């Protein structure tokens, strides 16, 4: 069985007298910095020159420095910039300034697993990877709960790697939910697999295609939106509570029967998943992504443009604005629409 750690398994005093640098103040960065700070940890945020996030982090009462300065004074450096920029940040700003023996931390194993970042052996290297979006990591912590994490130690020169990882996980609130032991390899490969095949690449395309098939057949877009998008969250809530059996149990027998005999996700889909898994395992997905990024991300930008204009995205914003119960989420949504 997997090793799972909870609240009593982490000791915050491991971080006493230590400075934690959070590099980046985006989705994960703001959540880690604020949660650590509220847990009593000494935090400094490292941002690039002219960063649009400097004022934002300062307004929230955090100390902000340049990346080289933050790295130079830190005992633990958590890199929370986008994966494709981490190698450059490491080489230019962190590696030349990092203290002897300072720990390096990640929220995703990508750069260590695929070898884009190769820290020298005297640095502990650990991972605390929230299995949820950064804004939820902050929201749950503030509500007295936490988002579960997976955690791993890749380099452990002093033998305190796990103590650091669990203290860090506790400080961001994750041990309230649980931390599962993993490796950089397992986390990286399963994280990429999940987001590519199910969470994003699977669900997003199902929703998009379902909406188009219905509206092409002449049904009202408002109705189609409800059927293939809005209700999804309610089904997923039930799945989250009690698995597939609970979401099926709560739906009608008619719905269940239609589910069992549906052929959209068939053996062809399994074979495509295995294909994408293999591209993750052999590093070719990572290489394709990094090569495109190194060239200025032409393919990525083109795809972003294409997918941000699919038909459901035209009616979605108008419909959501009409939902009186949805105003709470409007702020995050505005941010998402401007990304
Ligand atoms: P974001 O895209 O939200 O990070 C943006 C932040 O990184 C901004 O503060 C930005 O600075 C900063 N940044 C970008 N480029 C540089 C640079 N060259 N030098 C310094 N800072 C830079 O990242 P995420 O939070 O999405 O991802 C961070 C890590 O967490 C990744 O490893 C990701 O895989 C992992 N992760 C992310 C999850 C998520 O919820 N998004 C979930 C679990 C793990 P500026 O403010 O100046 O623009
Ligand atoms: Mg993930
Ligand atoms: Mg991911």
C-alpha cells in the first residue's frame, strides 16, 4: 500500500530558523508563499526584474527580492515558475547564488526527471506537488483544509530530505488532506498522463465536441451548455466523494444504461492513451514541448489561439454571467480569460 502521511507526521520546527524562497508568484507560487507565511515560516518571494507580480506580493505582506538575491539567502528554494523556464532560471539566477547545502524543491518533477536541471549532490532535492490548482491550494488552506500532495525525495545528502518535505507539505496545509509518497519519475509521468488524457485533453475535448454535435444538430446552445458542461461539476463532485459507483448511483437507470452501452471511449481511446503514455515515458513529449518553447513557442501559441476560440467558449462567458450563483468564481474567471 502507498505510504500516506498526515498532520502529525510533519514537524514545522524543521523549518525554524530557515528561510524559504518561493520563485514565482503565479498559481502555485502565491498559494505556497501565503500558506507558508501563515504557518509561521520565514518566506521571501523571488521575482524577475519588472515583474507584474511584485506589487501584488507586497500588498499581501510578503517580502520580495530578485531571484538571485532570494536564492542567495534561502535554505529551501521552491521553484514555482512555469516548467519550461525553470532550467534558465536555475542556470542564470539560482545555481550561481545558491548556498552550500540549500535544498531545492519542486511542485512537479519535470525538470529533474528529464534532466533539464542537474543540481550538484550536496543539495537535497525534494518535491511537494499539490494535486490541485494553486488557487484552490490557497482557498482550502484559508478554509482550514488542504489540497493533497504527492511528495518525493530525489537527493538526500544529509538524510533530512523527508523531514524537509513533510514540514513543507504541512506548512502549505497539505497534510490536513494527506501526502502520498512517490518518486520524481512516477509523479512526472502520471501527472503528464492525467492532464493529457483525462483531466484536460480528455474532458476538455469531450465537452467541446459534445457541445458542437448538439448545436450542429439544431439544439439551443444554452441547453447544450448545461448538458455537456455545467452539469459536469456535479457529476465530478459525486465521483470525488464516492467514485464512479456513486455518480452512477445518483443518476437515473436510463442514464446508467446509456453510460454502459456508450462507445465513444472505446479500445481505440485506450490505444491512444498508451501511445501518449509511451511519449511521456521516452521523453519525446517533453522534448517536443521544450523545443517549441525554445523556438519562442510558435506551436503552443497557435494552439492556444485555436482552442481559445472553440464554439463553446463563445457562449460560455455570456451564460456564466447570467448564473446568479456563479459570481463568487467571477474573479478567478476574469483572470483566466486574460491569460
Ligand atoms: P505560473 O504560470 O502560474 O507561474 C507564473 C509565475 O512564474 C509568475 O510569477 C511569473 O512571473 C513567474 N515567472 C515566469 N517566468 C519567470 C522567469 N523567467 N523568472 C522568474 N519568474 C518567472 O506557474 P504554475 O503555478 O502553474 O506552475 C508552477 C509549478 O507548479 C510548475 O512546476 C507546475 O508544473 C507546478 N504545478 C502547477 C499546478 C497549477 O495549479 N498550476 C498544479 C501542480 C503543480 P511574473 O509574475 O513576473 O509574470
Ligand atoms: Mg497535475
Ligand atoms: Mg502538471
